[in-house]
């Protein structure tokens, strides 16, 4: 009798992609090895190489899968069906957005451009569906609303809160429809000239250039020499202020926390009415997202690169911030449970965060006003 042979599962490649997605989202591409992924799947590293020749090929597959998941939203002529499908996908796979936002910069230029084109195409398809439902809105506003809907679905990567999957999806669906139906005001904003600022100290210049470079390229792709050249200094002068690149990132995290705490304190000082507190908190967040775009990029995408103690502190600060928001929302809305608030709040904040760094819409001079209207509608959705 012929001994039985163990057969390779037909979906082994998909299993590897799912495991890699989870690990890349949790720890970052640079911190995950092929051996880590093999262990998560329960196979030997050599088994991985039968499917993917190297880790970059696997990253291409995982990021590509996340972009294709976004693209499914516009593959129907019915907006209701598109939003329902997007909400179910988002409740089932919480890593799609973070893989594109944070890890796509580790791809080669051609792959990144190809996937970026797919993502923009998906947003354009969704904008077409929005425009069909609301022909009175401008093309630019339809595009803004489409990206806001995608941000709602991507917000699940921002937090660990959960609900039963069908309720979770329903909450996301309600938030997305709140975006679709929001009434947008007329553009009245004008470009403001930034006031002249005093010359920065060497330390502040180094921080400013690090924030810009980390936001544009990612932490791992930037060296201390790059930062020094951008700041007009080099070697010894850098190390007088920061012993290592990780210390620069830690200082940026501290700076972001200071900005945020100051904004919250100023927004809530002397304000007792729950609805007013919510509105002022939203204004503070949108102001931070729009005026500190580079810092927001780093805060969103690079803090997993911090050394362990600082990383834990940064994550705890983010959890505390979301907790404050959720409690403020519950205080303002008696019809919403704390569990629902923990889903709604990240959906609203993700819209502001993503808009500030999305090229198609970040340059709108009326962006703060439009974000206020859209985020407010999401905060009042569901229930």
C-alpha cells in the first residue's frame, strides 16, 4: 500500500499573504522576517520561497491585495451595494488601509506607481457613483466625498475596538452614507499668508527636516546624513542634539504629543456643554491635521519604528486620545453606546487624517470647512 502524501493546501499562497499582512501591519515591514511569516503559517521558510522569491515580492502581494480590496468598492453601478460591500470588507479585514499608507513606500517605484494608480482609479469610480446619486455636487466635491468614504473603511486599522461583525459593518455603512448625504457649504476660504517666523535653532531645523523627510520617504529610507544635509549641517552637529536616528523619531513623537495635548486643553477649557465640547475637539483635530501635515504623516505611519518603551508610550497616548473622544461623543449623544462610539470616532478622525495627506484633495483651500461638515455628519451617524 502506497504511503499517503501530505498535500500542499491549494490556498497556501493566500495563507501566506494573510499572515504577512497581519505581521506587516502589527510590526512594520522592516521588523518582520520571512522566518516570522513562515512560523505564523506553520511551514518552513523554504516553503514560502516556492511562492514568493523574496520579502519584497511578498510585500507587493500583500499591498496589492489591500488595494484590490479597496477597488472592489467601485465594481458595481449601485452605490448602496458598493458601500455595503466596503463596510463588510472593512469589518472583516482591518489591515488594508495601513498596508498601503505605511508600507507601500517600501515597494519599488514601478510597483508603487502601479498600485497608486489602481487606488486613484478606485476613488474615481466611487466618485462617479456619488455623482450619480448627487448630481448637484461638483466633481471636486464628489472626489472629496469618495476619499472620505474610503477613509471610513480604512479607519478600522486605527483601533482595536470591535463589535459583532454585522453590527460593526452596519456602523461603518451608516458612517459612509452620512458622508454621501452631507450638505457641503460654499467655498469662501482664501489662502492665508504664513507669518514670518524667526530663524530656527539647529535642533529645531533638524527636527523640522526629519519630520518632512520621514513623512515623504519613511523612517527606514532616511539617514541621519540626509537629515543633516537638508538642515544645512552634518555629522558632529547632528549628534550634539540627537544620539541616533531613533532619538530624532522619539523627539518627533514627543512634539506631536505636545501639540495634541495643547490643542485638546485649549479646545475644552471652560466648555461644559457636551455638544460644544465635541465641536471644539473636532476643530482642534482638523486644525492639527491640516496645518501639521508632515507631522501627521509621521504620527500615522512611523511610530511603530520607535524603540519599545517609546512605542508603548506613543500607542498608549493614542488609545487615551481615542478614549477621550469616545467619551465626549457619548456625552453628546445619549443614543450611542460606548462600543459604537469607539467605531464612529476613528471613522471621523480618519477622514481628516487621510484628507490632509491625499494629494488629490489636500490642496483645497476650503478643506478645513469641508472636513468639519463631513466629520460632524459621521459623528452623528448610526445609533
